C-alpha cells in the first residue's frame, strides 16, 4: 500500500552528525526493513513545512519500525493514492 509521511525534527533532537550517521545505517547498512520501498523523499528550503516521504509498505510492523528508529523525528503517516494513475485512467494528459 502507498503511504505519505510528513516529517519534522523534534525540538532538541539529535545533531546533524547523528542524523547523518543514522541515515547511513538506515539507507546503506540495512536498518530499513526490506518491506519498505521509498518512492520519493522531498524537502523544502527555508520553511517550517514538513518534509514528505512517499513510500510503500505491505505491513504496519515495518512502519512501526521506521517510526521507532527515527525517534528524533515526528511522523504523520497517511494512506495514499497515486492520483496521476487515477487521472490517466480518466483520459487526462498529466505530465
């Protein structure tokens, strides 16, 4: 199933160095559950707007693992639908 997560750093959270090391372990060294597939990860510049993670997961345990691993971040996770596919099915030329 497709999900969208809005992500923000918690006040007083880990330093950038800690986040970089933790990110490397998550993305490169296998801490991320194999059932989570990242579709997109978007951030904003000079704004308090949350970052957006678009991902697929077949079970809630993997989502729980992600949230527990990234305790320094605040997650708001929502089920999602790929609206581009919906519009294409209706004959819309989305590009």
